[in-house]
C-alpha cells in the first residue's frame, strides 16, 4: 500500500472553519476538489471517479462529492433530470479562496502518491 496521505498543515488548518477542516482531511475529497477547481465545466461522479484511485468506488466518489457540497466547497446540478447521484454534474465553489487553495497545494503530492498506489 502507498504512503499515508499528508494531514492538513496546522498553520493552514487554523485558517479554516471546523467543517471545512473535517471535509478536507480526506485525500479523495481534496483530489476531487482539485479536479473541480481546475475543470473548465461541471464534472460527473463518473468523471471524478477516474481521479480518486483504486481505493474509491463510484458510490464512494459520489459520497465524497456530496460531502464537499455540504461543506459549501462544491455544488451540483441535475444531469438530464435523472435522480441518481451519478448523473449530477459537480463544480467547485472555492473560487480564489486562498486558504483552501493553499491546503490543496500543500497536500497534492502526498495525495497523488496515496491515491495512485497499487491495490494488493
């Protein structure tokens, strides 16, 4: 199994409210938020699932995206009127929030190593 993901550095965590700290404590959520922040348009859970590595199923990815939404870091729109969460289209709400962007940058390398590690 790969390296353990890096925790949010204390000096950056202190700049975030508790809900955002809790949500960003998970490397899959940080990776999803990186993808949404850099995307030119909304992304589906299926598209996001390709970025979360072998440890996360499609339903797991959709769960993490919902956690980002509940924390106010992402939003979604229904895709073509279907009710299944896999049809939602997600987008980032962080804009130029320097505190959140700093967390994403500080943890990116260790998250990528953790999320791309080979499964046993």
